[in-house]
């Protein structure tokens, strides 16, 4: 009797899953001579886990409230196609605090996922604090190093904190770090970092490093909370179609020294990145110190529905040196409140950023602010060209002043914008509105988007309308629909 190759493969696949096991770890009562297959048969050490080749469907569960010192570096790969049942998962069992894995500064990485696929890590506490800072020290590192395509790595609900890596950009440490080498065309396909809490990590929070290989894809960073980050908050480097959404960053560039630039959320050498529904506040310093950045090597980046407040370096940076590209950035329906100390700027276009579209943003300056709303500078002979400002609301509170320093930038176009308060340096013929439309309350920062109801217009009657924008995203800052063929309200919020 003949058995087809398809049936044989299916039988082997089901047989493999029938052997999938759930392995337990207990740092106090476990024993590595046990089977690990029940709580009373739990393993004890990370060394036992690291020495085991795991199979699709396996689960590795750490006991709640326990602590392991050392490095978690698992082996084996899960299934990279189909539903989640084929993943190898790491999590916890029992009641109590998250299981803690502590690298103690003795390893570059407390958790290292290198050249393995089909893994999900969730519900762990991870730290890597050494006696002194060290270069390339991380909480979690995901490495595609010669594997080619590395698929389906999911990090969920991790608490990563106190990682004292190096603050220098060329030797930086990170809370959650992922990199793909150029060896054998390595790249990520399907990387998710979701609902993690990252606190006091140096230099960076959640960051990618590109090494010149193929661009990664299907990279999503969402719903994470980052606090007290030494340098950059969230950075993509070498990804196409990346999505960064619904993250909150409170305090970035907290410990970088003079000359060490850092921004909140930004892509570098990426195409078609979408940055949306994020909140950034408390960025320190003016190198760069902005909440958001579209950096060089990037094309068609979209920043939309983001909230930014009280960042010392400002709201937005676009930059590229003379021989590099940064093209077709769209900045729409964002709200910036009191961004930029007086030695900074709100928008900074430095170098060769071209064909930018800024529309339906609301920018609010406080009575104490006196700084450029727009600053244009050259970088290695590169200058910004052909930026169009449409339907934006620029409101300077009484007592404040906003200046416009276009520098060497070329081809700037202003249409249907609303300028309220004291503005200096606007293009000839640009009108300043002497009286502001009425809003529901004082236009001051709030800690969450839900608390920003004061920024909604008090009445739709007579509120200034702007110009129709094709392909406008279909909604305003708060989610109210925006018509594709009727004039929208000026600013980020429809009445």
C-alpha cells in the first residue's frame, strides 16, 4: 500500500506536535534532573533551558515570583507558517510577580534570540545592570546573523528595566535591541514588540540596527510604554513598511552628553514607515531632542495622529546630508503643545529633505516660548526643498513669540494655514489672524489624549476651513471622519 508524500508529511507534522511539551522552571525547588513537564518536576536553571533543543509547540514557563541570574539563550525553532500553535512560547505559571531574569551586567544580553524562528516571549521581567556602564549591553537582543530570513519573533508584556549600556551612539546599549547582519542576506520578517514596559535603559529603549543587508519587513512596535530612556526612544533602521503605533514615551535623551544626538521616535534608512497614535513628552536637550524624526535614507514616511508635548528639542526633525535622501515625508493631523525650549525650534529641517507635505497639524506655543517655529539649515551642502504647508494651525499664546527662519531652504509653499499670535519672518503676504477661534478650554498639555478635549473647537459655526487634500487619511486627530471632497477644518481637529 502506497502512502503519498503529502500524507506522510502531515503524519510527521502531527507526530511532532504530539511530542510538544510544557516545561516548567522553579529557581527555588526545581532540579535539572527532573523532566520539567510538571510544576513538581520543574527544572532549576537557565543552563538547562539553554542546553535543550526545543520543538514547535513547546512551552517554557518560569514560576512567578522567582529570580534567575544569568543569560537566557534558547535553541530550536518553531513553525513559521500557520497559526500560533506552532510557535515556541516562553511565559510564566503561578501567581505573583513576573519571573525575573537578571543578567547582572555579566552578559552583553540578558535574553538572546539568535538565528531562531517562531518564538513568543511574554510576561517576564528582564534587567541587566552592571557595576559600571558597558558598550552593547542590552536587556533583550534579537539577532539575525547569517540565517537569511528570520521569521515570527513576538515579544509581549515584557518589563525591561535598568540596563546600563554605553551612551555613545556607536557603542550603544538598549532595552530591546534587534539587528540583522548583511551576512547571507539576513533580515526579519514578522517581528512584533507589543505592550512592553521599558524603564531606565541606556542608551536606547526599543531600537533596530541595520547592517546593510536586505530591508526587514512586517516589523510592528505597538502599545509599549517607555520611561526614563537615556537616548533614543524607538528607532527603526533598515525596515520597509514598518509600523510604530500607540506607544507612549515619557522622558528620552535623559543621560546623553554633549554631542550625543537622540530623538524620541524615528526611522533611519527605511521606506514606507507609518508612525501613528503615539505620545512623546519630556525629551531632554537640543541635540536633537525632538519628539519625532524622519531621518536620512527614508522615503514616504508618514507621521499621523501623534501627540507631542514639552519636548525640549522640539516637535519634528527632518534631515539628510547632501548626498543622502529623505523624500516625500507626510506630517498630518498631529498635535504639538509647548514643544521646544527657547534655544531650540519646533520644526527643524536640516539638509536634503525634499517634497515634504505638512497639513492639518495643530502647533501651540506657550506664553513663555520665544523660538523658531521653523528652522532650516544646510547639512553637507544639502538643503530642504519643495515643502508644502497646508491647513495647519500655528497658535502662539499671548506673551510668546514664534519666528520663521527658513535659512537656505528652497521652494516652500504656504496655503490655507492659520497663524494666530505673534509671528515673525513669515513669507511676504502671509496673513496673521488677530483673533483666535474659540476652543473648549485652555490649550495646555495633558498627560493623555483622552484629556485633550479642550483642544476641540467650541463651535463648528464659522471655524476656519482650509483646502481639500487628496488621500488625507480619512480622519482627524480624535478619529472624526474627514471628507475626501469637502474643505476640512484648519488644524488637526474637526469641530
